[in-house]
C-alpha cells in the first residue's frame, strides 16, 4: 500500500486524502497560472504531503483485522465499494467533488473512484482498483502509479467463482453492470459491526484530526479581527477559508456557517452579503478537513468585540452548559445524559434569566427548554464531519430516548464527539401558537416577544474520550475572540 504522487499532482488536488487520481479533476482545465501572480506569500503555504503517512499500511492491516474479528464470517463474501463521481444535473460532465465512501476509505486509505475492496474468508482480501483511463491521463495527468491492486475488470470473474455465497455490500452501491445480489440483513449486520471498529480513532486518524484542527484554529483567528461594523458575512467567510487552506487544510469539511444578527438563530446559515453592525452576534461554525478527517468548531462573537449585558449572560450560560456537558464526557456515560446535562444547565440559567418559569428539571421534562435549544448536543466527528454514530447494536430496533440525538450509546475511549449546546430565538418555533399553548406557564412569552430579534449563540468543541477522562482537541480556539 505504498502510494506516491508527484508534487505537481498533489498541488492540483482539491483534497489530498486521495490516493488515486481524481476523475472530477478532468472537468477543470489545468490552471495556466503556474507561477503565482497573486499577493500570496508562498512560504506560508504548506507543501501537501508526504502522501503516505508513516504507519498507514499497518493501520489499514489492523483495521481490517479488527473488522474481521467483529464480523465473524464463515463463508460470506464482503464487498466494500468506493463509489463513483456524482454528476451535477444539467451540467454536462461536471461532477461533485468525489469522496470515497467512508467505509472504503477507512479500510483502504484510498480515495480513487470505482474501487471495490473484497473479502472471502477462504482467500483473504482483494483490492480491486479501477485502471487509469486515457481520459484521466489526458485531463488529470494520471499515470497509474496509485492504482496498485487487482484490476477492477477481474471483479466479475472473482464474483462468478463465488456464485452461491451470501454477499454483504458495504460502502457505496456497486456498479449496476455488476451482477451481484446483496443480502440486506447481512449488509446491515456487518455495517453495524464495522461502525464498532471505526468509532475509536487510531493514532493516524487522530493526527489527521489534529492537523485539521490547527487549520481551523488559524481560520478562526483570521476571522475574528474582521468582525467589525461594515464587514459582511461573505467577506469573513473568504478570509476564514483562505486561512484554513493556507494553514494546511485540504478543503472545508462542510459548508462554512456564518450568521450575523438574526441570521445567527438559523442553525446552518450560509454566509450572505449581509453587513455586520456593531454589537450584533455572529455565529461561525466552520471546520477544515485533512485527508478526509474533519474538525468542527463553533464560536459566537459580538461585532466590535463587546457583548452587551443580555448577550453576556446568555453567552456565559451556553458556555457553562458546554463545560458541564464536556465534564460528563468520560467512558461509560450515556450520550443522552450528556445532552440532558446541557439541557438542565440551560433550563436553570433561563429560569434565572427570566425566560423560563418553574423547576428546571420540570422544564427539561416538559420540553420547554428545547424551544431554545432545539437540536441534539452533538455527534461523532472524525472521518468526515459525521462519523459513525447511530445506536448501539443491541438498540438498533428500539427508539432513541430523545428523537434528535445522533448517538445512542455510552461513550468509549477513542471516540471523538462534538459538544455543541446553543440558545436561539427561532421565530418559526417561538411564534408557533401550538407550542405557546403547550408551554403557556413555563415560558415568559412577553419576554420572548421582546427578544425575537436576539439571534442565537452556539459553542462547539471536539472532545476525544480517553481511558480516564477526555481531551478537548479544539481547546486552543478562544471562546471569545
Ligand atoms: Mn457539529
């Protein structure tokens, strides 16, 4: 599994976690600007690579062995598909940026489209890889040096020799031209088992996440000085993302969220041309990606650098809820309890603030607190911004304790989770007559009416569970600029 790429090709890639050539690249004619004429200090731009992390071969072997131990196969066949580039409707041969399916990337560390990793308990692993086409040689300069493995064309014969066997189809769906019938129950079992293996991050994964975090930290420190009267959400986004790439990120792990003023109450607001005004809140939720591994950080800052007393109180409350929830992030804690811890702190704080009325625990029980904190406390992060969450295997057929939770299991060493409580004034929720009737007594609705334009506050960190506690991977991004 040695993968090498020439520096030229590395420089041209949108993401460097790929080991094969990227067929999406052929849509984009190579830039003629080989020599930079922009005012960019090239020395500050890290060279991408080395492409092969030391130890990646052993890590991939260990991951595969751990999957097999969890699968306990007898004579079933396993296929893991990388997937294919997805065309943008109506745009000719343009495709969305290619990301190999997370299960494939995890078991191969290869981002080339079309590949299929196959396993037969009698014969072992077969890494079927798409051969380089003339098109790829022409448009993306592919040489085929990254396509070590068995030519994909041989997969049909390989499968033909195993006709009567049950097949699990993990990863992305197999190509339609392939005659294979996937067993749904087996596929589902093996996927849940592989999730168990994928959740604790190994050393290489953590190292990639730390690189993504460093890029994200640089991105936030570039953004904060721009949060002044007259800037726009868009101008902040541009500098934030440039800083993330300059500091070693391959790409953003998801669309950058920047909402100012009332836009900060929109959970995933995409930056607009809206002009920032003094003392408004700005919510920034952004994360760089490095070789497929993500960072996911949220901070909420005041334009001009100073929170007014009301903002100050609610910001401190969200931060207190976040810290209380993070304190629960140790092995054995049920995820729902991390969520409820944040809910309880927010309920207590909103009672003290005067928005909620009654016993805090009763306000959690009745759901009144979720009017202001209307999402789950977080999710697994790592290979992509949403890593292998979901329910514990034994809970697959039971409903989650709270509907909007993305995790339903106790935390274990090696997990990395986001912890991201918030308080928002969402008009669509708070002006709903049914909700107002349901929580007539628990909420000071006159106060709510006066605060409908407040916006929202979220604070998010990435927490790595360790055998005796946790480590906050994102602790060096200041909570207030
Ligand atoms: Mn998140």
